[in-house]
């Protein structure tokens, strides 16, 4: 395979890991492929070709200015606070607009989506970014079809990822597309990361989402429930753990979490079942039992109601398709 040139765009205020994470993945392709030309040549670009500093203060050397970039197979715009400044965003957006047609893939990490969206090429396309900036992106670029839950999304030649380490997830998926799963797995092992993140279709897990809302007497409960999904999680049992009546518990719980106890428990059980479906080969009925469902039929109906697909279809989608983390 001919060497593919990957250009990663940085600037003052870039998130260092948004740049270096994908860079390490692509550069590691050389270490795990034996013989022949290296799989990738990675170059770092800056708006003017000068060195720049990451948000954390790391000084990064650029290989070339945007205007002097060679033909690129894959174009990556890293995220960071600096890209939202007009003097940085406008030249990057214009450059992406000019160069996208000549690239096989156009990629963003985290708020690097601003650089793609500014070009206008993301209008009407699906994309993602860090969940924290989802509302801001929607307000600034309403024509972009944003999915704030996704780890990464592919729409045509465009691939966008969520925050920070999600750029590594996406880069591994692109390497798998180019070089196959064995190479992607070898790189993941070398970097000590998952080749396909467990539950990779969501940025913010159900346990974390609910724990973020927990306070007072419910703080311990929010951590205890996910560790005891196969047990008795009835209102009566949960109320007993925090020493209040079931009726009073149900009211306080909904005030704290914005969901009834039964809805909360079902969300956690189904989220955990979804992870186990793609990280194990256990039959669906055994997974159902392991998260507290006495009936496989009840589990399948609940799973399809929440995710829109059957457990078997979900497993097939997220374990066999390299770019399925949508």
C-alpha cells in the first residue's frame, strides 16, 4: 500500500491530546506493519507554519503552513479553545473548504468540528463533538445534524469525533478501514487502549449521567445501583437503603434524578446489557439475567424500545462494522 499523508491542523489553544492522540495512532501504523513503505506519513500544520502552544502550554512545531500543505489523503482538524477565535477559525474553515475535495477523508476531533462546519461542507451532514459544546455548535451551525451522544460519526468523506480521547477511537477505526482489524488491534494494544470502546456509541454513560445529578442521601445509592443490577432494585428495596418510605422515596428520587426509580433502573440495566452484548459472546438471555431480567422476552422488548433494534442486531452492528460508533 502506498504511504498515505495525514495532515493534522493545530493552532494556539489546541488541545494537545486532540492532536497527539490521532498522531500517535497513525504513526504507530509504521511500527506494526512489516516491510514495504510506511502506512502513513503524519505532518502537523498550523495556519502560518509557525510553532504554536497547546492550551496546556505545550510548544508544538509545525511542519508546514496550511497554504503550503502537500496533497493529503486524510485531513484532521484538532479541537481546542483556540479554534473558536474568529482569527483562527476563518482561515481554517476557508482552507478546509478548498482542500476537502482533494482528500479521501476529512476528520475533526472534538471542537475541531468548528473548522469543518465553518467551511459550510457540514450543512445537512451528521456530526458529533464534545457533549459540553453541543448547544453552542447547534446555535452557531444550525444546519449541521449534530448527534451529541456519539463517540464518532461518519457521513460520506467526513468523520467527526467527540472530545479528547474519542479522537483515538476514530483514528483506530480509520486505520482498521485502511489496514484491517489485526493492525488496528496491534496499535490499540501498543497504546494500551480499547480498539473499539465498550459501549462506544455513547459519550456520556448512563451511570455517569445519573451520578452527576446525585446529591445527599442519593449519592451513595447512585454508585451502589450500577454494581447491583442483578439484585432486587424495587422501590421498596431502594427506599429501605436510604431509610424512608417507598412513597417519599419515589418523590425524592424523581426530584433528584428527573426520572422515576423504575425508569432509572431500566436505563442502567439496558445500558449495561448493551455493553455486555458487544464485549462478550454470552447469549442474550444470559446477559439479560446478569442485569436483572428474569425473562428474556421482557428484556428483548425493553431493549428494542430503548435502542430501536433487537439485542442481536445491536451486537452485530457494534462488533462487526469498524465505523459503526454512531
